[in-house]
């Protein structure tokens, strides 16, 4: 069992360490800047980059989405009207 655990856990730990290293390196670059204005500008750039990465991508077809929702609502209303006439207790 130990060898199986090592076969899967070790690569997972290595992949996690490799993926986490660049994020830590980006933060450390600003820490070692001596001049306060430059250091604050560096932190601001990092913050802007992170905000841009986290920002969701807006769909390009907003008008089509609204029309699709309207069509779905019309279809649902027609369906509910049609099943309303079905006798459920007969």
C-alpha cells in the first residue's frame, strides 16, 4: 500500500510545489525593492494583474441571451398551460 501511495502522492506534491512557486516569486520581487514609491507601484501592478485574471469574461451575446430567456419563458408558459388540462385524478 505504501508504494501505491507514493506512486500517486509524490507526483501530486511535486506538481503542487511547482505550480505554487511562481506565485510566491512574484510577491517576493516587490518585497526587495528599497524605494517605497517603486515598491508600492510594483504591488499595484500585481494587484491589477490579479484582478484582471479573476475578472469573469463577459459574454459577447447579451442581446441573444435575453431573447433566449424570453423564448424559454414563452415555451414554459405554453407547456404549463397544456399540462394544466390533464386530468390527474381520473
